[in-house]
C-alpha cells in the first residue's frame, strides 16, 4: 500500500532566514576568534577580511543571525516579518554607518565595506521580505 507523504516546503523567506541566519551566526563566532573579548565597543576594530569587527559587533551578528534562523523555523509569516524588520534595521545601520565611521558614535567599529554589506543585506532581506511569502 502506498503511503501519502507530505513534503514540507520552505518559502523564500524561510530559506533566506535560514541561510542569512546561519551565515551571520558564523561570522559572529569567527569574529570572536579575531577580536577576543577585549575592547568590547572599541571604535577601531580588528580586520575580518575587508570588514572591521569588535566584540559588540560580533554579539550583534550572533543575535541577528539567531533571530533570522529561529524565525525561519517558526514559519512563513514569522520569517517574512523578521526578514522585513531586520532588513529595515540594516538599512538604517547602513545609512547611519556612512556618517559615523570616523566618529566616537561608531561603537560597532563599522567601516565602509561593512556599510556596503549592511545595505546589500537590507536590500535582499527587504526585497524578499516584502515581495515573497
């Protein structure tokens, strides 16, 4: 007798949340290997490829990654909402970063490659979050 098996399908928002979530958690963990725990909110960070990170920046990456990943696991509507929210936050951070890289307000040790990456992440997250299921 044949069994009817339902294969759960993931929406584009769930796939994006899972992938971006895993990548951001991994970047945060690798960032700690580069920075250690010193200079938690230092204005000048350590180099991770082209990017600068400090421990606070690493914590933010891990938190954002975990949020995206968990939202993707909760379901399509949650993934869509969280992708849109994180995309909007990254848009704000990307724009703000353009103005604070050389100031005392730069507690995440942002540099211009970080700003480009945050703006690109924002476009992808907002685009998929607003357009797809």
